[in-house]
């Protein structure tokens, strides 16, 4: 089963949490149920929206959506959420956040490799 993490802005805030916290209680419960299903690997309602981003549709209210991406087979990154009325903008935002996530991850990997090379060089 995959681990679920929320994408975090560089200041530590989560766009998913910001959206989720503004939901009315019934909608929040539906989204939490969807999140649990994703964590269990029940991904029948996932549809690709491009650039590695997926949309999980929730048939409740205005048609809630959760946007996510897989970072390998064991890690799911929650990018945000919305509903049918804001779908186009939500997808653009999710794609932008996913690209930023990958950029920051690659940068962190480069820095870690550089530090490892420096440590190895100092041991010689």
C-alpha cells in the first residue's frame, strides 16, 4: 500500500490541507474516505489529467476532486483539491505543483550527492 504525503510549499503550508480545511463536514468526510481508499490502493476512480497528475473524482455535492501524483509505486503526493466548477484551474495548479515537487526533489538529490562526494574526498 502506498504512503500518502501532502505536497508542501517551501514555507511548509499544504495546498491540500488549505483546501480540505475549508470544506463543510460532510464533504470533508467524503474526501477523507477517498484518501483512505487511495492509501489502500483502491484507485478505480483515478483518471490521468496530464503530466503525471491524476484526478480522483468524488460523486458528492459539486463533484469534488482530489489531485495527486505517484512518486514511484509506494508514495502518493496529494497536490490539492477542488470541484467541477474550478476543475480547469485546479488541474493547472496541480500540474504546476507536481513540476515544482519534481524540481525540488531533483535539486535535493543533486545536493545530497555533492555532499557525499565532498565527504568521500575528505576521507581520502
